[in-house]
C-alpha cells in the first residue's frame, strides 16, 4: 500500500470516528432539530468522500475493496453541490445502518498499512 493511500484511509477512519462520536445517542428527531450536529456530520461525510476519491486515484484495488464506494463519493457530491436537498433522515439512516461496517473495514485496511510499516 502506498503511503498516500494509507494517509487517505486514515482521514476516512478519523471522519467516520468523528461522525460516530457526534451521533452517539442522537435520535432521528434530535438530529433533525440540531443544525450544528447536522453540519458536523455533513462535514465529516465530505471529508470521507473526498479522501475516498484520493484512494481511488492512488490505488484502485484498495478502492474496490470498499463496498458502496461510489455511493460514498456520491453522497459527498450531494452534500456539496445539492446542499439544499440533503435529507437529514437519510444521513441518520446511513450512520445507523452502515457506518459501523465501514469503520471496521477501514480499521482492517489501516492494520494492513501498519503491518507494512506505514
């Protein structure tokens, strides 16, 4: 694994961790009503998606190991370009249903990088 890929994976992992931290114990109703939490989650999804674009550019085989990679990048694009159409319920559902799986995969990929001395 290239050092640049490992750095981007680290950024993804940190963004996912921050999302989990901010969302801990937050209900859908709470998420809908707290714009500052929505903004924090959106920002971390932007970072996650942009870092994944870098992984795709640096090392396509690593990118292809990430389920729904294109959807993650697509979400980043929606948040940035369609900011006025972002549905908080969709973001909340992604966090609830998919974030844990992504965090586990990123940790496994980072462990591979550590074993390579990166």
